[in-house]
């Protein structure tokens, strides 16, 4: 029996699912004393440092955690949990951590790499620990903007470090206590094996590094390959994975049906997808909390898929026919609790940015702000649905233009990228660069950059759009729309510094397996998982 410390933030379902998958029963901490008495405790940390600490203190858990760790009882902390072991964090000035490990958590400094670090990175060992038994050099899934820094004072706690612009602490251990900055429950087979060692072994055994000493070679983050499932109900009312051509998903009047969401997601996980994204493409007009099938898709998928899951479509505030008000945060929370790791906001982000550009003020009330304050910036993805608008010269428009290598229908040499809402149905007077810059300011952690002109064309990614957006923000950008071959992935990674690339059609139609994408990209010297 494993005890889980669920203090009500973030996606704890994945951890629970991983434990169950490994054949153990899970019970929740019910009272502070359970923390000390639990045989084995898993402490998942998701979201903002201050919010996590505030809840731990409010519920009387903080002092019990300190007591448990001092008593050297088997404990496994994940992500922000590792950070709470330290004295405090730049993320929440003035909020004390548990103070078990010396040092402050600090933000990754501005360097050429995207922040948050989102993706799969390696580890370098400072000591041996039985928790890593069977480890074969795999990468683990990280998602964080803040990190712990190695120092002489915390040296005795450091189990592994990782490089991302600089070296940071990626796991700590002492006696029966272990914590990882990465998410084992989201790190596929390698992560599950780690958890299995903790769950099954009688005691954790630590020792100094065996012959050969420390790895000195820096670890490298992998470029992510993401499978995207556009989901909606067909005319018979079944939830299906569909795929459009430039957002038109109907063929001879019928919604294209390319398979069942849960089954396809499982297939992509087994084939090596680094993440899976679901877009509820009619979410903008339905109320997602009434769309129980979508929540069910997440619940079922997260039972067997142990890589990050993103859900988009309909993340916004809503008042139902009985007058009940639901904030965007309420909607997102339901998704997180159903198994999502990130939510993706489309139309509502456009409206929020329009409002910001009108007033120049943050209100604190937008979906982006509300969700990122509670769940962290890394949990908020902005899905951008831009379309090219061609012009003869940059002076013709106030929007950010590029000189394009693909001129317009009348030979226009320039274009700007107009943002749309409602699944591309309505264009707004705002461009992709304006949108992503303001979204980053409001607290978004990642950009999912579609392109209506390229969607479903198999003609390759819009490299010009991708580089333009990538240059406008410091948060990670996912290239989307137009992949027709594995070579298109290699091209987008080689020619732009985008962090991840996503495809739908080629995977659904079985034209290119994900493994082939990885092989071709790696053959070009690009880091993959
Ligand atoms: O506005 O917050 O409710 O979110 C709606 C979401 O649904 C948005 O993320 C929007 O991109 C998506 N969406 C709405 N309508 C469509 C449609 O296709 N009719 N899908 C749609 C957008 C784009 C990609 C696609 C890639 C790769 N799909 O996600 O998977 O273009 O395709 P490809 O590799 O086959 O070229 P809200």
C-alpha cells in the first residue's frame, strides 16, 4: 500500500495511475499524522512553489513532512516537491520551504534556451542509488522554470545533475528519501522503472560512485516529437479522431473518422511519441464540462500512457443554462484532475490579448493568468491558429510582416499572420507575433503554433512563421501543421530553433511511424529521445 500526498493541485492522477500500473494499491493522506505513519509516501509537486507550500502549511502537512524525512522513512518527491525540500524559492519570495536541504531555488537565467525547460533530458550521477537499477542511459521528462543549484552545502544530497544552459540538481537522495526534478510518471518506461524500484524494494541502497567516476559530458535536451489528435463528435454522436485539410474536417459532407482517441493515443505512446495532445476542436462552441466523453478520454488514456498529455478546446469561463458560473480555472482544474498535464487555450487567448492591447493592463482574470498562477506557466499552452495575409509591402499594414519565399497569389512578396478564433472560422485584427508576446507576458508557458495554410497539406512546416514566432518569445514553441514526411521534422529542427514538432495526419493514416521520424531526425545529428 502506497500513500499519496494529494494536496489538491495539478495532475496527481498520473502518479496514481503509474503506481496502479505497477501493481500497487494507493491510498491518500487523510490527516497530517498519515504522513509520518505511512509505510511509503509519494509526494508529487505540481505548480507554483508558494501555492504548494501554503497548502502544506495550511493543512498541517509541512511539519509532518519534515518529521518524516528526519526519521528517514521511505519518501519519493516529484518536481516541486524536490524544490520544497530547500529553504525557499525565487518563485515565491518570502515563502519558506521545508528547509531540509541548504540552498535557494532560482529561475533559469536568460540564455539562448527556452524557459521553462520542457522536455526530455539526461542525468549525470554524483553517487549510486538502487533506485536507478536497470537504468540504461534514458532521458526523463522535465518541466520547470526554477531549479536547485549544486553547492558545497548540499553536495551530500545530490544524486544526479542535468545540464540546461547550466548544471542543476535533477535528483536528490539521502537514506530512504529520494526526490526528482523530472516526472518519473511522465517519463515512459524509464520513469516507471524508477518508481518500481521505490515501490518494490525493501530499502534504498546508496553508495559512492563506482569506478569510472562522474559523467562529465553535458546532458542534452531532446527535440520533442508530438502526436496530435483533433477530436470531435461525428454526426452519429461518436467521439472520433478527425483531421482536416486547412481545418475543413468534412469529406463528402461527413466528418472524417480516423480512429478512436484512447486507442490512437496508446499506439502513439508505444511508438515513442514524446507527448500526446488532444484538441477538442468543437470545444469553442460547447461547454466542455458537459462534454464528459472528453474527460473520460483523458481518464482512460492516462491509465496507460505515461508521457505528458495536453488537452485543448473550450478552456474559458462559462455560465450554464441554470446560471451556474464556471471560471476557466474550474474548467482547467477538471481537466488536470482527469489526467491532463497541460491545457491549451485557443480562442480565449485571442480575446484576452485583444483586451490587453486595448487597455494595456493585466486584469489577473484571464484564463491564462488564473491557470498559470495556480498550476504554473508550464501548464498553460497557447494554441495559435494563424492564416497568411499577403501584402505588397510592409507599409500596407500595421502588423509584423515577413518577406516570404512563397509569394502570394498575386505575386505579393510580404505576408503577416492573422490570428483566428473558433477553429479558424473568424479572423481577428491581431497577428501571431502580437498574440504570443502578450500571452507570454500574461503567464503562458508554451506556444503550439499551427498554420491554417499548411494544415493537412503534407507540404512541410511553415518555417518562416515558426522562426518569426520563435524569435518573439523565450518560452518553448511547438511547430505544427504540414508535416508530410520524417524529413520535414529534420528540416524544421535544422532550420529553426523550435523546441518540438507536432503532426497529425501522417501518423493517423499510418504513412510515417513515429520511430521513423526519430531515426531520420537523429541521423541529422539532432538530439532525440
Ligand atoms: O479555441 O480554445 O476552443 O480551441 C480549439 C482548438 O481546436 C484549437 O487548438 C484549434 O487549433 C483546434 N481546432 C479547431 N478547429 C480545428 C479544425 O481543424 N477544424 N484543429 C482545429 C486544429 C490543427 C492541429 C493539427 C495540425 C497538424 N488542428 O492541431 O493537428 O495542424 O496537422 P497535420 O500534421 O495533419 O498537418 P479553443
